[in-house]
C-alpha cells in the first residue's frame, strides 16, 4: 500500500482492523458479502473499497473495527521525521468534511454538544513515542472540528484513529462502536469466553451449506453457534441446524440466554467425550476446547483431546469438516492422527494473550478420499 491520494469524492477507501492471522478470512468476507475490492491484508489491517459506503459495513463479523480511510502508507522510516509526514498527510491527503458527512449518514450524531476523540495505537520500535504521533495527527486536524466540538475520552460522536504497525500507518474515522465487536446478543459472559470475531472466522472456515448440521460439543457461552446462525442469515441460502452442549450447566444457561436473541439451536447437557448422538449425524464440527491452563492439570489436555476426538470421528459424516481453536496444537494433531483426517488450513492467532492455532481438518469420505468445498 503506497501513500493514498485524495479519496474519491463519492466512495473513499475503508480499512478494518482484524485479529492477527485472520486477515485472509476477513478479506474473503469483504469480497464475498460486500462485493469489495481488497487492496491490502497484512499486520492485522485490511484495506478495501466497496461499491457503496453504507450500513452494510457495520455487519462485518470477522473484523474488530471498520474505518473510513483518510490516508495510509507503507513507507514510514521509524525516525522522528515520520511525525512531519503524519502531520502533512493528515492536512493534505484527506477530505475530512466528506468523510464526516459519510460517517454522519451511517452513525447519526448523538444529541447534545458534539464531541470528538483522537486515538493513536502504535506497535514496533520507532524513534518517537505514541503520544508524539498522536500530537502530530492532532496538529494536522487543526480546524477540522469547529470550536463548538469538545474533545472527549469516551462516547464521542466521532473518533479519528491513527494506527501504526512497523512501516505501515493508516488514519481514518471509526464507524464501529463497542457493541459491534462484542455483539449485542452476548449479554451473558463467562470466563475465557471466545472472542466473537474469532468465532465468526471459524464458522466461515467450516463452510457449512444449507441443510447441514453444525456441532459444537463444548459450546461454552454459545458464541460459535451464534455466529453460525448469523452467517446463515447473511447468506440467506437456507437454514443450517446448530447443535451444542457442555458439561457445565452455568455455561449452558449462558448459551441459552445468548442464543435466545439470535435464533433456534439445539442445546444439551452432555460430556463431549460421550456424546448422545448417532454415528455420522453431523456435517461440521466447530469447537474451542479448553486450553491447558483451564484444566486442573496441563497433563489432562492430551487424554481430553483423544477421547473427544474419538467422539467427533464417530459423529462426523465421511467427508465432513472440523475446525478447532487450540493452544496445544501438537496435542490436537496427535489426537487426530489415528483417524487420518487431513489438514487443509492452519492459522496462527492470539487468544487471551496466548499464541493459538485455528486448524481446519477434513475427514476422509467413504472410500478414503477427502472432499469438501468452502
């Protein structure tokens, strides 16, 4: 991505922040669901254009935030001279009034005195501080907000963000608020509950088709099941049945409460190592099993994975697909090995501050071949 020119008067570019490792999944959602044209997908940032800037941008599910792009560059020097460039680009490269008018059309200004907030995020070692970069952006924004607009630390009508990651920087107006990332349906939270954006990526990777049954044998608060239901609504191609269960009744109660706001799901109190399901009854398994530190002893993880995978092998149809999020990827591979499932994709992500892996696996079809489609 080179430094952007002044945005098209009608349709400016946008950018999204995504969990690191899921850039390609988010790019696929933008392309498929919004008919977008992705320009860059790297370092947790996806830069794209869509035919029309509108409310559909707020329905993306594999991204954390979406912004109207004011300017962007891949040419930072790591030196203090970057501050001068940030100030200049903020002044010259953005049509702020046009961006603000688009923002107000999607997110109407709240009642009361208008307010704004400036946010700077910076990763990597640079010859200046994050606060210095923020001041450079603020200087470039001089005169953009009328004197009647007041700075605010939270609940501002407009937020302008500067995100710096190594040589890359993007600056723009935020379209999301906290309800987009955390979801309005998720009113019941449990410890170590899965991040909805990651759950959304997992169900997209599972690729369930209309009429399929998707199983989460350790469903926790129901986030994966909710995201599968929401994806089916977006695609409008037909219902996907979702089944889930957990051995913890508190988790099940949370899942029932959350899913009540989303759509129908079959929930049951069960042990994932002894599923009350018939053989070859589900088309997809999507699961975030407990991490080692969530168990009473780390050595329990191997036996748990082996017994749970035997049940997944039994209930998953030949040719079916499974998607797992784990921190102990080696233990999962050892548990899967006897069943001869084939890995089709492995994505490195970070969950609760820990490195983790999303693995996509295919069970051989009848006769030993591997089939499936995205």
